[in-house]
């Protein structure tokens, strides 16, 4: 079978560099090229050298249109404004795309949804396989255990993280609430301090720990009367995001137009 040519949009970024390395190391696909932000200091450098895997003979470009034309599928990890433009471009050129950029709002989100009417798009705020499997497991457990089981979500991240709870912890909470038929905003308890009173029935509690260089861990605790069940995911390497994105790219090539998530990629 012919190799799937993958173009990396944002190849100079932290995730972008890992994508280049993972695509080069993954069977069934080949690197079509990579583009960085127009005006970036890395333009013209070798993408492989930039990714730390040695020369690949492909220069970093800044023409996303040319890259997409030469790719079967694109992977996009940049910034929200750039992502919206690239989604529109992918739709015009009829190219599938995997989008990992987070923090899209309003018109940017709309641009992605609009593009997904023309081409298949995997859009995932977290492309790690383990986290997405955890999400599916949390849904299953929350729907099977009754509301007398309390759900608490604890996460820990490095000292530089500026928001809490993590987006992933909130997504896990949302998945649990939905599986229970509850409205997340009505049951989420995003921090406790002082005389809080007893725990409200059906609440989903959050605790955020910060320290050191912890890449990220999430614990979802189901606490019943007489027993507890805990599901844990620990990231030990940031490469989990690019590996999952490459898997999504191989999956999305050839799918009908639409907006997909990692759930579909993993067949959950
Ligand atoms: P980064 O800042 O290291 O990289 C972003 C890159 O995009 C930069 O090199 C920037 O120059 C480039 N860029 C900006 N505009 C561009 C354009 N028009 N064309 C090409 N490149 C352009 O950030 P990062 O850590 O790689 O993360 C990128 C995005 O992915 C962020 O939104 C981040 O939150 C998100 N992210 C998602 C996941 C996931 O699992 N989905 C994991 C990690 C990070």
C-alpha cells in the first residue's frame, strides 16, 4: 500500500518537532514537508535537523498551501488564529487534517466546523491515546456506578502550569457528568477550602496539585461505601501527543467529511 504523505503545519513548535520525528519513524507514512510561521527564523533549515533526528533533505517552508497540495493529510499544531486559516485552506484544497491546537474561540471554532463540512477533520484538545482511553473508561464506569458513588478528580502538573484544574481534568469531569445524565456546571466543585459543609450528593470534585517537572497525571476516583475504584493516567513523555496525532492522521485519510475526535480514531 502507498505511504500516506503527512504535512506538518507548525513544524518548528514543541509538538511540531516531535511530529516530524514520529512521522519519520512510523511505518505506512512519509513526511511530505513542514511549514513554520511566515517570518520565522527557522525557515530554510532542514526539518529533520530541527527535529533533532538528522538531515531529511526537506527545508522548513512557510507556504501552507503548497505543503497541503503535496500532502495526503496535514497535522496542525499552531495557534488558534493560524489554525482557523489552515482549516479553511484544507477545505478549499480538499485535504483531511488533524488539529491539535487548543484555545480556539468563536469565529476560529466556526471556521473548523465549517471546514469539516468539506473534508474530514480530527479535532482533539488531547491526542494522547492513554488519556482518550481513560475518557472512555470514565464514561463507562460513571454510567454503571450509581450516584451514591462519589467522583473526585485529582491532577498534578509541573510548577509552570498557569491554569487549574487542567483542561483534561475538566474534560474527564464532563465525560463523567454526561455519562450520569448530569449537567457538569451544576455538579462541578472546583476547589474546597474552609468550612465547606458535607459533600453534596452527585458532586464531581476537583483537586489540583502543582510542583516540579511533572508532565501531567490524572486520577479519577470513584468512592463508594466500602470500596473505591481509581483510574490513573501518568504522562512520562510529551511524545504521547504527537504519537496520537500521527495515528489520527493515518486514520482520517480517506474518511468522509465530518468532525471527528480521538474517540472515533480509537474506535471507542
Ligand atoms: P509552540 O508554541 O511550541 O508551537 C506552535 C508553533 O506554531 C510555533 O512554532 C509557531 O511559530 C507556529 N505557528 C504559528 N503560526 C503559524 C503559521 N501561520 N504557520 C505555521 N506555523 C505557525 O506550541 P506547542 O507546545 O507545540 O503547542 C501548539 C498547540 O498545540 C497549542 O495550542 C497547544 O496548546 C496545543 N497542544 C495540544 C496537544 C494535544 O494533545 N492536542 C498537546 C500539546 C499541545
